[in-house]
């Protein structure tokens, strides 16, 4: 959601929910992050979002997050967005203020993580955030029910009805359906790994090329079919590594059976990728 009426008609295209490259000690690898930003900009995306759920924002310190957002905003050739999710209101407000100083295009704010909150307290969280984090950047409310308390707009219908709403689809499996239903853009984790596929799908949908859209959507669903088998975003990290991106070693622990399944994915991805590149 955003409070800028101009965003009601602007199409934001594909915004990448970027992975966060890690060094050997688990900290942010700034050099690899800059290389990733350059790669995504060259791939034709319309925006890059750092420290969303795909970027594993709880794993990094507030200082690391603020510094990377500041430097990335200077590096990126497309609008940069900052995820400001945290465990507390104060931390989210401070992150948002730092993002404003970096002159990012907007911030994505999910509910506070770790604990579960009822709907009336989520509403209060957003109201207090809006009151404290005043500034010129766009605020997008991020519904991330997989990792935070789910937002159910029907529970606070008057509040949501009072806001100008610009809807971004963040479920890669629903891109085609959501675009046809009026979504003003795409926030995609898959675009960090196969930007040419997601950008191509979006272009086909916007120009009404149904045949190309169906073919590209089918390819994307083949990738997404693997995603539910592993901790998110492990699969994206492995795929990024196979494409030569410096993301760092995955930190998730797998059972021997799922490790073998991940090896099967590696083999599958390397055979699947040429079909994506030729589209």
C-alpha cells in the first residue's frame, strides 16, 4: 500500500526481492551485493528490494542493513526499495528513517516477526509507524503470512478502505492471475535467479501475448514446484550459485534425504536453465 495517488496509475514492473550475499562469517558481503545489483539492473528489472523475507532480514544487524541500503541506493541504476521489517516498532522506524536519508524509492514493512499478533494490534503497529516515520518515501504494507502474523484486511476494513491502494503481487505462482486482476507490479524472489524469465513473463502479460505468457508462466511454475520442498529461500540461493552469483553458502541444515533431493534439483536446474535463456 502507498499513500501517493500517483502510484495508483503507475506501473512498477518487476521489482526483485533480492537475496542478501553473505561472507564466510555470515555477515553481508558488500562486494557481492554490488555485483548482484549490477547484474539485476542489466537484466531489465524495474526495481530492487533489499531485506525482504527473501533477503532474510532477521539474520543481519541494523547497522549492516542501513549501510547496505545507503550504498546500494547510490549503486543501483533502478529504483531501490528497503525492507524495514524487524522484531520491534522502534527498530522498523529507525530503519525507515535511514532508508529515507538514503533516498530510496520506498520501504516495505511486514508485521513484526517472531511473535504472533492479533489484527487490532497489527493495525496499531502500522498507525504508530506511520505517525513516527514521516517522510517522502512510499510505504508498502507487506503481508508475509509464511513468516509473520498474517494481515486480514477484512478485519480492519474501514482502515484499509481509507487508504489509496496499489497492489503488488508477491506470490510468483500468481503473477499471471494477479496482473490480469489489476496488480500494479510484481515483487518477485524468483527474479533474483531468473530475471529474464520473470521480466519476459511480465512483458508478455502487459502486451497481451497470451501464448508467450502461458509458456513463460509454465516454465516459472516448474521452478516453483521445487520451492515447497525446502526451507525458503534455500532453493533460490542454490540456483543463484549455479548461475555464478556470489551469494555465499546456504546456512540451512537438511536431512540426508533432503540433501540428496537438493542434489537432484541442482541437476534439474542445469538442464532446465537453457530453455529459459532461449526465450
